[in-house]
């Protein structure tokens, strides 16, 4: 049993959870891990549980904004953000509730933990586990500058009864003090097998359902509570599949995002200072009417040259208002993109020059029709490899060595680097 438990825990440290981003399963899994951490008699089992807990809490910290998390895909088709909408609601990410208890960061909720989060609060309140400083600090403080964290689940061992691989998920989180961009939504099979059989009777909820590429402001609109439908986003192309098998929403780098089915909700046109140049739309969201959100957005969206079913296609770029004036934001964007056509061919590549001096080469759809191909292909002269060779975690605060079980957590403000070493399944080490 010891070897079995440690082997299962090591798999989480190498490939993340099979039930990725599922709201109920996160809570069940965390509850079990907390029990192992608190009550296992074997020190190695307790250490292994702690490694997985430290990984998943740090992952939540870097991928959330004000404890709100819009994961790029959800495991249950009935629990997507398009259904749930509110990121502090009863069906929100369970770790939002856990971190409310751990951090007290409840300003958006009247400085209280809502009644519907009491189960989660009790679960972590009765445990001796506390997240590492790297997780607590990053969950509470995004003001130290931009960062990007990418996760790739890798190719985990196949379940003995499944007869199919569990396809790896891609998650991209690009954070700036005033906003968070989330991407990586692709359709994924369950990994449990028998998907086609359950499809026939209409009861399969276990797919990885792709979610929109979203731009989540850190601040609040003064009169509109921001739900999923209020975010600037790319919903992606659904095709003929209701669960979104055709979607590949993986185009994010820095403050830049591209995709299909562009949505700019009316709430932003109503409150922003807007400047237009042809197809270019510049929105100053750092106005009192918008809640002084601290950033600008430029939107380039139009009907595509081909494939009209893709809807409005294009890109947007968000920049901190503290970095330049709104006038300079507009001028620099236009000066650096004189050849950008008004309509984009979804199957072509383009290079966009950001107003703050970056250059990104991108395409709107994957030429090979696979999930692992980069949609942002070059960044500032560096070619980006496909996701299929990416490690479990890659970024400045949480990184891994491939899918070996070796992880590093970095809290630069406190000068603390923590190593979670689960390469030896029977001898996990934290140092």
C-alpha cells in the first residue's frame, strides 16, 4: 500500500491530476491529500502529499487573480464558466474558497467568507497544512510586475482499463498587475475509456471542455459585477461539436491574445474612452466610468477572408496604463503595424508589434489541426517550440524538470527557493 500511494502521488507531481480543473474533483482530491498530510503514519507518504499540495496551491496562486480563476478547460461539461459565470459563486473553483481561508483576501466579498464556501473553509481550517510562502504571496500580490506561467500535462501512463491515453492539457496564464490573460482551451477525451459508448446515450460529462481565452481585470467595474460574459475574450470555433472538439484557444503571449469568435462586451464600449483608426479600436479602461482599471486595450477584429463560420477574428493587446499615455499607446501601435491588413486570413501568419516594444508572430488556427502546435510562433525573435515538448510547469515562480517529478517554487521577494523532488517514488524530498 505504501508503494501504491507513493506511486499515485508521484504521478500527480509528474503529470498533474487526471481530473484537470474539475470543480468538484479538486475538492475531493484536496481533501484526500490533506488527510494523508495530517494523518499518514509513514513520513514519506506525508512528504509526498505535501509535495502535491504545494504544487497545486502554487499553481492556483500563479493562475488566479484576486483568487478568481478562469481555467482554460473544465473537466465536467455542466460546470463550465459559461454555465457558472460568477467566480465567487457556489460552483466556483474550490481553491478560491480554500485561499479565502488561508489568506483572508476577501475584499471583493465584503471581507467575509460567504456561506456557500463554509464546507471548503472547514476542510482547510481543520488541517495543519498551510501553502508555501511562494503560493500565499503570489495569490495576494500581483503588483510586482508581469509574468507568464505555462502548464502541459504530458503523457501520463494509460489506465489499465481505459484502452486510450489521457490527452494532456495546456494552460497559459499571463499576469500583469492590472489584468490576467488565460488561454489553453482545447478539447480532451476523458482518459477513462468508453467515451463513444457514453456519447451514444448522452451521459458523458467527463470530457475536458475548452473554455474561452479571457482577459480578466484585476479591479472592479463601479456598477457592473464582472462575470465570464463581461470579459473581453475569444470563444473559439465550435464547429459541429457541442462540446467544442474543434476549438484550439491557445494564443496568448504577454498581454497579447488572438483567436476566433472575438467578443468585446458592450459594458466596455459604454465606459471606455474609445479611439478608432480603420479596423483598429483603442479602449482606455483606466477611466472612472470603467473603475480606473489601470490598462488600455487595442482590438483588431473583423470578418475573416475565408471561413466565415469563424465569426469575428483577430487579436487584442493589453498594456498597463502606467507605462505610457493613451495617446502614445495609440500612436505606437499604429506606427509599428503599418502593413497589418484590415481582414485576416485565418490560415496565414502575421507579426504584431506591441506599443511597448515587443513583436509576436501568430496564426489564428493550427495548420496541422493538432492541440500542441503554438499559435504564437515567435516572440521577440525567438521561435517557440510546440507544447508537446514542454515540461509540466514553466515560468518564473513554478517550474519543473520535464515530467520527472522535480519541481521548484521561487519566492524572490522573500529570497526563498523550494525544491520538491519526487523523482524517486519511494523517497520524496522537500528542501
